[in-house]
């Protein structure tokens, strides 16, 4: 198993692509994703060392709500435009 660590700025497109591979994980809680999206929008979401973790097959093992928050934020921005 190869471990790889990167710091990335995640775009809504990247988050949506990764979430499409997210099978077998617990159900997303929309309220939690919305709360995280608001934190991101308000600038309160900071790099804290908590990674988004993927399996070797690309499935998200940790971070699905953070990824969904990026997508939720895009949806809200598009509605306001």
C-alpha cells in the first residue's frame, strides 16, 4: 500500500467526482453538509490537519460531508447568481 499526502484546494467539480465513487459509506446528513458549507463560505473553515481519506480504489473513507459541503456551497452560489 502506497501512502500519499497532498494539500489541495478542492473544487466543486473534484468533490462531486469523488462523491460519485463514494459507495458503501454512511448516509450523508444534509444539515451537517450545509453547516460545513456555511463555515467555508464565512471563512471559518481552516486547514487543521484533518485529512480527507481515500481507499486505494478511490472510495472516500473519511470526509464525505466536507466534500459534500463544497458541492452544496456551489449550488447555493449558483442559485444566487
